[in-house]
């Protein structure tokens, strides 16, 4: 089932949609590390994923 995630950092417009939660988690972790210099665990990300 398609899933999406929107970055929760103020002023960030990053949003990702993918076919699986696993793909969303991977892309969000890369975004968080390279853009915001933070590390997010998969549980945190999965709790914010919306099914579309």
C-alpha cells in the first residue's frame, strides 16, 4: 500500500511517497541525516507514516 511522510521540521517542505513503508523509512532517514544532520530511528518514522 502506498505510504507518505512529511518532514516535521519547521520550514522544511520535504514530502515523500513510496510503495512501501520500508522505502519511505529509508528515504526519510537519508533526508534527516543529510539535510537536518539528525538520526531518526525507524519506529519514529513509522509512527508518522500515512497510508495513501
